[in-house]
C-alpha cells in the first residue's frame, strides 16, 4: 500500500507551525517567513521558482524529498487560502498562483465544499468535507499507487497523527520562539512509541527530525 508522508513541515522551538493573525498578505501570521528561511535558500526551492543557485547541503537534500513518488496531496483549507466560512469568491483560487507546485490532485479539507478547480501543470483542487480516513481513501485512489502527502497545516497533520495514518514525517525545528499560534505537538504524546526518530542539525541552524513508522 502507498505511504502517507509529511515533508518540510517547519515548527518553532516552542512547537508552533504557524503564527497568530493569518491574513492574505501574511499566510503564517506574525511568524512571517521566519519558519521557512532555511527552505528558500535551497536549490530545490530556487528551481521551483525558475531561479538558479541555492544551497546544495543537507537542507537541500531534505527539501528535495518533498515531491518524489507523490501522487496526491491532502491539505487544510487554511493552506489553500485565508477565507473562512462560506466561499465568497470562487474566482480566487488560493495562494499558489495559476500553476501550483503540486502537479497532482489536491484534496482540500473544508466544511464548505465547492466544485473542483483544475489548474495549470496538473494540479486539481478537490474540496471535501469528510473524516481523515475517508479523505485518505479518496486520495489513494487518485494517487494511482503512489504515496500521499499530508501538506498541512498544523491541525491537519495533528488529525492524521491522531488517527495513526502517517507513515513518515519530516519536521524541521527552526531556532525561533513564536509564543503564540498553532502548536503541532499538542495531544500527540507517545509518538516515540510508534516511530523511529532521527535528527540532524545543519549550518543554517535548523534541526531536521524524521519519524519513520516502526
């Protein structure tokens, strides 16, 4: 069976995966871009942006695993965009531009469904209101035997961990303290009993922690 994977998910030293006060201009609230500075310096990110250069060390090696073998993604509505409640604008199709980086079916979890949106480059957003196991079943069907990525945000990753549906998880611990926002680790006691945990720190100051199902 295909694996369920989390990649490049950054948290602060105090465990927050996003800050407080998310808006269209500040997708990560008061955290700004601080959680992802390590990532934007990598060759992987620059190539996604059509740019040259970037680091080629451990940060890049970890970042590059994001897309390999992925056939579908599951994300929360907050990762798609900042709108809340019933959809007011069907013309605006998320933070990702006309050609999103996913290039696969993407299942957006929301209590307010809407018609699917097909974008350039092979990304189609499907808006679903269903529990994690059912969404995963649909994503696996769409993935055609490839793996399914849990893209976030914090609540979505926590929900899939709570249902014991995650096979591999890569968390990047960034040396900042946010103090407020959404914490990843709340209610996840005992993860070490389910996963083999390894970590490596890099010159950029971050620590990459991987969780592999036992």
